[in-house]
């Protein structure tokens, strides 16, 4: 995996961009609000070394962000309507091989994944977005639906390991 799309340029999105770029990933950051993207661009330029900065690009649409993504991570509020909308958009605009990861503590990844054409490519990051951006320690829990493939689990585990976390995978029954 080389390319990660981050959807949402708030604190979590910026934190993920910084970590992914430092870990050697190519990163595309998108936000629906141009002002959020502008502020994120400035903050990221201040934080990243000149060597890591070229790994980050900024996209003005979800389609541009996910077009070449191996992994797409949404950073939208942990609310059903927001998650369904973003998963629907990513599902339709990203290549079929793109894995979709969504931070959620309230929603079932099996239910969310069933609303896509790629349930085997969906996985949850089982932590509240605000806690993730604040730093959750060395462990990170990933929640896989029954349909989630082992390839998806391996790809997302590799992402988190390269960011310095120890992923733990839980398989949900529903």
C-alpha cells in the first residue's frame, strides 16, 4: 500500500496526514470546506520536514482524493447519516480495490459495510475520533465485520503498525 486518502481536514485528519506522511505513505487530504483545507495545508507545512512534505497533496473533491487510494479513512462525525453519506461517496468513486476504514465507537461496521458494494473492504477503527487525534497509546483496536477479508485486515494493520501502533483486531458477529 502506498496511497492513503484522508477525508476531513479537522484535527483527526491533520493528525493522520502527519503520521502517514512521516511513515512514508503518499497522502491525499480532502475536506468539503475550502477554508478547512487551507488551514490544514498551512498547519501541515509547518509540521512536516521538507523530506516528508512532498508526500502530501490536497484534493478539492472526494473523487480526486480516492481516485488512486489503496486506503481511504473518513474523519467525519460518528453519526449514522454522516458515515453513510461518506461511505456511499467513497464506495462509488474509489477503485474496487480501495479499503475503507472508518473511526466509530457507536456504529456497527457490519451495518455500514452492508451499505457498500465492497463489504469485504470495510473495517472500523474502534476509537472515538477525538481520542484518536489526542493519542490513544500504543494500541489501536480494529473491528472487522464478518464479511471483512483477511487482506483488508492485513492492509489496515500494516498501516497502523507503520504509524507506531499495535493493532488488535476484533471480529464482530453481526
